[in-house]
């Protein structure tokens, strides 16, 4: 199952957004581009649904609902990096 933020049909996002402060650092793709990219990896799309309204409703409920007030759900943002693999020469001058 995949769940991701993608480019909407009404134009570019208004910045800042949780993942980017400016268009230069935001790389949202369209529904079609995402589907194509997933299929190119060999995945077979079994279901493909626009869940935008359900997500909007869920976030609104969380902001006001007991799960948020009681600390049962939280939002995390992380920036990760993978250090480059360092290959050491053995026995070389």
C-alpha cells in the first residue's frame, strides 16, 4: 500500500508546506507520473484512489479530536542522509 502527497489538479501548492518552504525544494508529481513510476519498478497497481478529501477530513478531526488532545497521534518530520560508503584500499601504497 502506498500513501503519499502528490500534486493536485488545481495548480501548484501554496508555500510553505510541511515538506518544503519554497517551490525550488518541492518535487510533487502528478497522479499519472506517480502511477507510471510505481509501475516502472515492476509493481502492479491493484487499486488507485484519490483519497484527498478523506485525508483532509482526517487531519481536521485529529486537530480537534480526542486523539490529538490526549497525545494519541503525532506528526513527525525527519530529514535523513545516508553516509557515503567509504572503501579503503588494503595493501596499496
